[in-house]
C-alpha cells in the first residue's frame, strides 16, 4: 500500500496532472453549491456523479502520465544508446537543421555537439575550416573522392569518402526518417571511420605486391631456363622431370602474377586503356583462341550472336580478356565430359547496357557459397575436390575489372546441373567510372 501511494505521489507531480489539479477547486465549489441549494436526494446523486467523473478523470490522467513516463524513459534509453555508439550518428531535418550529434561524431569531426545541434547547414559552411569535413559528409558532392556502394535513389545510400587533409576514410550510410503517416521528418547518417582498416589493407597489399614482385623476377628466369631445357634432346626420364618442373613453374608464376594483379587493383594502379571495340568480333576471337584448350577436356563452345551485326563498346580489351579467360577456364575445367558452354550477348531493355552470359553444364556451385564466390582466395568445396590447384583469385579479379568498366557481375547455379555467369557493360562511355576503385571498396 505504501508503494502504491508513493507511485500516486510521483504521478501527481507530473506535468500531465496539472489539468486535474486545475479543475479540482471548481468541482469542489460546484459541489458546495449543490449541497446548499438542491434537495438532499439530488445532492447525493450529484455527489455520486462527481465521484465517478473524478475517478474516471484521475484514472485516465494516471494512465496518460504513466504512458508519457514510459515514452520518456524509452526516449532517454534510445538517446543513451545513440550517444554511446562506436559509429558517428548525425540526424537532421529536411532543412538540414542538426538534431542529433553523438559522441563518436564529436571524435570523428573534432567538434562539440553543443556547437552543432540546432544549427542549420548548407554547402557554404565548407568555407569554415572547422566545419569543412562535416559539411562534406552532409553534402557528399563536395568531398574530394566519393565511391558509391549502393545504387542511386535507393535507401539506405552507402558511400565511401576519402580525405587527404585530414587523412581519413569514412563509410557513410544515409537513410530517411518517416513518421507513422509516411511524412518525411529528416535524415540520419551513420558514419564509420574505416581509416585504420584501409591502412591495414594498404600495408597488406603493399607487402603482397613487394613480395610478388621480388618472386616474379627469379621465377621468370627459372621458367625461361626450363623452357629452353625442354627444347633440348633429353632422355625420356629427364624429359618427364623437366616437363613436371616446367608445369610447376608455370602454375607458380601464374599465382605470383595473380597476386601482383590483386595488389595493383587494390592500390588503384591496375591501369586501364579504354578503346572502342566491336564486342561481337572480340568474343569471336576469344572463342577461337580457347577452342583447343576446350577440346582437350571434350567441351564444345557455342556463341549465340545478337541480331545486330556490330555492337561498339568502350573497353580495355586486355583486361576484359582476363575476365573471359577466368570464366571460360573455370567453365571448361569443371564441366562434364562432352559438356558444352554457351556464350550469349544481348542488349538490356530500357537501359544502355549489354549483357553477356556464359552458361556451362558443369558441377555447379553450392547455394550457401554464392556470397563468397567473388572474394579473394575462395574456392567452392566441390571444385576443390575435383582439382586442388587454383588460387581463388580469378573471380575476384574479374569482378574488379567489370566494376571498373561500369558493369555488374553475378551468377546463377544449380548444383550438378551447371552455372551461368552474367556480366554487363555500358554502351554509354559516361557510365564508366572516372577512376579506379581502391582497397577492396567493391
């Protein structure tokens, strides 16, 4: 009972109870008038009515006060969670008035929330040195380097921003805030400081690049020596030994070259030279160059040409050849005897792209491994059982090359029934990214 009265006392002091206390004296005065001027029966009836109404008003106010108290507690808890998040959180209304600026945001931008909250931001704020970084995050078009990780117009918007002064790498996720009626209230940005991650990746990439470069020179010399020795007249036993060594050196040299390519890609120094090429003729030449290799595995390659006689696209022919080489090499090696590969080319509907598909009748890919397929050093379990050789870098390199061309790459597969790899290339050169993507940003 004591606890109940303590709770009533607490609610009684809440602002929501002011209306009840305001009207209480008037109710008392009205009741007193009834006592002096009405018959006793009506006084009794009025008293009952007043008591019932008073009880209803009191209960409703207590419920309202209780609900408001719960909302305030939840709001304070949410504020505490947001304030203590390890990622920066900035919320602002449609007029760019800052509403939330948490502790992590204070550390990232070296600004105090007291100076930021309730202030309106505009691109002109970038002229102020202390507010330049924050303004560039709120208005990403002002940032020196922007790499989009999501499609335009689709929320949440995810972008990577790179800055030289100060040297900082940020991943910014922006989403809209709506009320229960679908009215736009504002926007919220989650800012993840990935500077250390990028630095670690840069160090690892540089190490791989240096190590691979140092290995490639002696390996190239060794491979050349073995090739020369293989051309000499040798006894059968020596010939077999040289052939084995030559095959091993070729595989090792390919691994080193793949590692070098990855390090260059992640440093943004792979180097692209775009030129206008007839993609139909380009694919025909690729097929002609790989036919003998496919024949060794008993696999036939077919090309389903489009209706057009010629389709001109802007590509780096040497880099795109690497994509076809990796995809076709896998489609041939992991196919079945007397299997086939079908290459198709078509223009996409209502979009300025072409879509190329490479369909095989091979072993397929387990569905639970799709999300890892284009990552570094990954090889599907069923493929490893067929062949222990391979670096797991081919599809990673292919994806980077396609992204650099402004396209997308994906796969559909059914285990033991085959796979279809699709990729797109833009017909409009303006859709090709202006710069290389760096440090695994895809």
